[in-house]
């Protein structure tokens, strides 16, 4: 059933670089963002700056949702990324920026319900009014933004190259970027296209 849903929606899915629902250019590699000082909200309704979730070696932010079939296909890979971050002192957060769905599927209560069902062992936070997504120029769910210990962006894009079948993944972009960041090596590629659902902003 999950596979059927993916095939049904693949016709309306396009790469993040082609989305037209936001005019903000993507945050450039090597740059920081004012969004690091913006508040995000946890399940208790408590606000804290995004940068407060960074750790000694950086922060990875993944724009996510509860219902996007591409998120559903990819989120089984979240725990491995989160575990690697935890072991290497890198912050790991998911952000839900779907402000246009906040009264329903993207409410805090629905986010918490989804996190519980999926046994998330990491932060899943609300990006109120899509402010962080706008500042980053984020357009898709899921879409990865990896920052170093100076809050500068070092990787932006997809988790890997195959949402349909994890066993057939050839390029683990996000994990490779994390490992290279920790190892002090060049991150290549620094950007990839993030296939997914558009972030649902209020028009």
C-alpha cells in the first residue's frame, strides 16, 4: 500500500530546485543563517533558538512531516543518522514547517503522535510560520541541512539516492557528509536535489 501511494504521487513530485512556492534562494554552502537565532517549538509548546540544539561538532536539520510519502519512505533512515550524530556530538533535529496544515496533520499533537508511533529518539520541532524554512530557502520534505561547529552550511539536499528501496541505495549523501565533516575531509557533493513534497506554506 505504501509503495502504491508513492507511485501515485510520484507524478506530482519534483526536485526541490524546481519548486516555485517560495522565492528565497537556498542558503549557500559556507554561509550561516539568521534562522539559527529563530525560535522553534517542542511538543510542550516551549520555544528555544534553533542554534540551542547544535552540539560541539555541528547541527543537522531535516525538514520533515507526518504524511509526505517521501518522508514515510525515507524516515526509516533517520535513526542511523541520529545515532551517528549522537556518537559524534552533532545536534540532530527534524523541523515541521507545514504551516498551512497546522490546524490538522501538522499540529503539535499530531507531530507528537507521529513521533511516538515511529519511536523517534530525537527532537521533532515546529517551525512556526515556516520562518526557518523561508530563511534557509527550504522547499521539500525531506530536505537536509548540515552545519559545522561555526554554524556554516556544509551540505544541503537529499538523504540518499533511493527512497523506494533502501537496499539499492548507491550514494548515502547525508551520512557521507556527516562522516566527512567529523573526519575533517572534503564534502563532495555539497549539494544534491531533494526529491519530496513541497513545504506547505500559508499563501
